[in-house]
């Protein structure tokens, strides 16, 4: 099956710093990429949807200036958490999709903000 | 707005038992329904996908059913094993919209005791 990678797999940072998470589709070109956030013992909540070369569409309640999404190519999307605070600590999962193939999920990135 | 509910939230069974996980959704206008497995701190593994026109799908010891009109799906696991211990997520895909977004349930945490 198609493979989606994320880097880093975990990150610890100080409050106020920015953190970038990369999501790559390794063996296919993704027309759409999704970013999800998952708090402990809760489900995945969609944060935003992005198509290559266009601005991301954010879900209600997600601050676009805080969670910057760049979808520069058909195989790479980045999520930057700007001025991170402890409440941003969560498990971030990306997903890449292509209509003819389906939707595939990355292994997730654990963010801990001290 | 689609809402997906999974019952029970947690389940503990002895090895060898057959078990059923339940998923319900509020909007029956779905494109498909998917069951995932998530191990602690990991991403998602797709188990079964049922198209809206289908009633069930089987893979090995797993059988998923879909009753679209009543907004329900079940995941049946036969002869459970300790390796089946994980969180099982149900997700429905919208029938419309450019990205046909997935909406996830909060999951059932399964523990199979040896």
C-alpha cells in the first residue's frame, strides 16, 4: 500500500517556540493532504485540508495564523505550530489522498510543549 | 454535522472470545465507512472499508457490517487474541464535498487478556 511518513515522530519544545512537522507521501503523488489532531483518549479531529499549490481550508475553531500549513508539492506538506503553548501538546497525524488510490495516514508526531 | 459514536469506549475480554464493536452515525448520506486500528502512540491502520452500497466486508477474523439507513456499523472480531489489543476507530466519509472528509468516532479501546 501507499506509504505516508512524518518527521519528526516526536518533539519536545519550550513554550513560545515554533515547531515544524513534515508529511510526505513516499510512493505516490497526493492531490490532497489532511492534518488531524488527537488528544489523549479522544478521536482524530480534522484541522485542515490542503491541495497542492493552494491555501489550506481550516476547520472551524482552528486558528490559521497559529497552525501554518504549506503544501508546496504533491508529495510534501508541512504544519508549523507557531508560538506553541502547553495546550498545543497533542498527537498530530497527517494523511495523504489521491482519488484513484484512497487516503493513507502517517504514523503521527507527538508534540510536547513545556 | 455528522457525528460518529462508538460504544463501548473500552472493552476487556479473555483470549478466544468473539466480540462486537459498535459504531453509529447521525447522517446516513455517507460515501463509505472505514474501520481502523490504532496502537498506542501510533498512526492508523486501515482494517476494512465498506462502500455505501455494500452490507459487509470480511478480512480474516474480522467482519464489518453496515446498515446505512439506520446509521449503524459493527465490527465483529472472531477468536480474539492478545495481539488484537488496540484502539479501534470507526470513520465515515461524507457523500459530498470536494474532499469527502472523514469523520471519526472516539474509538473503542480493546484489551484481550491472555
